[in-house]
């Protein structure tokens, strides 16, 4: 199977119900990278809209592994309102549901506003070398991104970190797909709980929500800073939250994720 970039996959999703080939370069162990599956679902949901609206929130349930093969991505309008549209989508491998998604799209209205109150104080990208995705045992999907890991949370270091920071960008040009561009980057950080062990452990996402502070089509940055925090962990389940900033320090998205980990 010939490798496909994320823009090529997006282009193949030209209706609310489409077949797309997931290629091996997007794998993360036995499953495809979760941010890829979420981006595929988001693209299908965008296609289900009768007229363009800004994606305001995205909710993902990771039901099963997305394999490296052709999958069906299917979206359905739940409710089309004057300002807000609710859409759902699934990624299926045969009869198996791999991913369930829901998104809210909304038009802007004239209202009072409150500016985002978030601290932006990252280490410069150049303070650390770029991550070398060819180094084993890093997941294959990381080869699709440029990454500078500047702030803790590194798996197998046994540091007990509660925080990580990363500068990230797509290697491919994703400007034609603004929402999917942000979604494809926001899921890159691993469970921070993995930094609490001195050996590799198994971990995977159960659910993920992403809220857009700025309409994705209004975001022009290519580099983004991911500032993620481990909120709690017990009994094999952990919760982490995150903020996504542009290179200029504008807060554009908020992430919250529930994950499992196995000793």
C-alpha cells in the first residue's frame, strides 16, 4: 500500500460517507494514530454540513483499533439549527466500529466577550534538538510531524512528571483543512503517566474532547505549542488536560482526555 499524507486522505473524503485507505506510516503500535482517526471523522462531519460553519467542539470515543487498511468514514447530521449544527460520525473497519465522534458547529453572533486567560511561557523550540522519529521504539506516525519536546513527561524516565510541553507542526501542508490541521496535532502527546515508570507500559485513549477557543479557519500558525498536564491517575485510568497555543501565544484549543494504562 502506497503511503498517503494527511492532506491526501482528507481529499479522498469528498462526501459524508467515504472509503479511505489508512497507510502503515500512520500506525501507533497495532492501531492507527488517534489524531488521524479523529481528523478523518471531522472531515466527514464537515462534509455533512449544508453550509460551512466553524467547528466549536469535538468529542471522540476510541472504541477499537483502526487498522492499516481501507476504512469507512460515515457522518450524519443530527440537528441543523440556525446557528448551531450537531453532527456525528463513525470510522468502521468492516462491521467493527473503531471510532465514534460527535461535533458541534456554530456560527458567530454579536455578543460580549471575555479574552482567554492562559499562561504562555514555553521554552524556545531551538532549546532542544528536533525529535528524531527514526529512533526506536518511537511510534511510526511521528514521522509525519516536526516535534521539539521541550518540557518533561517523557515515557520510561520514572520522573513522576505531571506536565509536558511540545512544539509541533505538520510536515505536509494542511492549510486547506484548518480544523483537521489542529485535530491532527492536538493528540500527539502520550499519556503523561508513562513518565512515572522506568519501563515501557501499555496505554491507550478511551475518550477525548477538544474545544476550539478560536474558529480553526481563523488560525494561521503552522507551529503550535502543546502545554499538557496530568490531572489524576488511579486504577489504570488517567486524566490529562491541555492547552494548544499558536507560535505567537494565542490560545486556540483546549484538550481533555481519559486514558488507560497497564502495568
